[in-house]
């Protein structure tokens, strides 16, 4: 086992660019076993120790490093532009990588979609992309139903908030973000039907100044529990705690940053999935092109409860988590109206987490009743 973390972009600087969970969709045919050492590349849009999205993936890469006969490459701070193309090509051509995990949402289209047909013997595993049958078969899309854990966050927030005013700092209005906002709000309103979630969109994944401004603005409006969907929750967590608000974390645990303010958090569990996929690749087994799952499949987990979480909140949250893990709890169950009064999930209709082909779940574009704010145009 070997590891390496370097700047691959410098290698190509100046050179011409070369032309368990729910598994659905066509899968890449089984391949022959690779050489004695398999080289695997992980690419992050930000720093690997950001207390957020990238750190969660880096924790998964660290688990892969424990496998025998695997060499792990990592590169951080790679923008969602031509830089990721150069990084992928460097890992493949300079280092012999045969399996890549370009982890950021914006890497998928057009960069991975352009590179996959050039390197047909390389497997591209992307987090969050919506792979379809028309896309190259050597691409895989995986993601966790982390909105299940945000729903648990909402339940705890509903118990913990004194004002009934909750806040959500969000990056972009993509379906995965909206699922989190909506699931969090629905969880809170199970406990307090009058609870509201004020959402502020910053416009991008990493905007520390805007994230601090948004957090302060929410608290100025009376919000006393804040959560988020940005790449690094660090700024939001520390700002909220400094102002005396409580926080529910995201991506990985931020409890160490604000031990008294931290209630719980929605975390990824890539330490299970990444070694599983790498082992399958090394054995020549089929990796699904489309892979989704939540608590039941072990792709997500919940942060331990903080000291301010009541016994009643723990009991209700644990019950909901147990039901989600058993697969008999549907969060988006009609009737559900959006915050303009329009019915978006009819009575009797369910957007089931295990049904990864449900377009309304994977392409969600609404904010439920109780969310204060509008989708950016």
C-alpha cells in the first residue's frame, strides 16, 4: 500500500490537453483483474481538512489506504473547470490510475463526461451526478440520501429551538440541497407545526464571507438553530456558536468546533463505500453505474448528540432513525405543499428514498411549506 498527495496540475502545466445501497441502471461489465498494485485517485474541490464535504471524502480515501496492493493519489483545491481535466489526465497518464473518484458535483458535466470516452479502461466514480443510460458505461454515480440525517437534525432542532425559528445556509438550489432543506423542515414541523426555516443561498459551495453574513443575518432575525449545506460548515458553526445559537452539522462532525452549541449532525459514511468499490474493481466485479442509499445501506450516519439535546429529543430522533434504517419510513409522503401553497406531493403519493429512478426526488425543485425564502432565478 502506498499513498501520494501532490499537485498534478503542475505536471501538465503548459502541455496540450489530450484528446450496498439501491443500485439501478446498466452496469459496467466485469473486467479482468488489474496489476498487483491498483492506483486509485481522489480529487477534491477544497482542502482535505475543511471540516466538511472534502474531509468526509478524505476520510473515505484514508480507509482505502488500509487496503493491500493499493496506491492512493489525492489532490485538493481543484476547481470545477479545466483544472479537473488536467488532474484526471495526469493521474491516468503519469501515475497509471485506473479508478478515479472526482468528488465535486461540478466535475461531472462536462468534464467527466468528456474524459470517460477517451479512457475507456478507466473507471470514473462521481459523487452526486445523475448518470443515465445514454452516458458512458465506464462512469458511475453514487450518492447518499443524507437528507434522511438532515430530517433527524430537524427533529432535534424542533425540540431544541425556543423561538421556533430555524435557519439554513445553502450554497446552490440543486436537488440535493433542496432535499436537505425540505427534509430538515419537515422533521422540525413534526415537533413544532409552526416552526419555520429561513433559507439563504450564498451562490457557491465555498463562500466564507457570505456564509458568515448569512449566519449573522439569520440570527438577527431570531433564528436560534442553524444548519447548512455548504462545502465547509466551519464558518457557519463557529459564527452561530459565537452568537449563542445552536447548530446541526453537515458532511462530517463539527462538534469539536462548538461542543456546547452542537446538537447533532448529518454525516457521510464514505469509509464503508470507498473500500467496497475499490475492492470490487480490483476483483473485476461489477460496480453499478447508479448507486444510492441512506441509513439502511450504511452510506450516511448521525453525529452523536450534544449536551443540549433533551431526552425527549433523543428518544424521538432515535425512533425515526431506526424506522429509516428499517426502510419503513418515508419522509416525502403526501400531501405536501410548497411554500407558495401549490401541492407538490399529492395525498397518497410517496417519494421513496429507495427508488433511485424517482425523477421528482432526484430532480426536486421546490421548497416545502414552512420554508421562508425563494429559489434563486
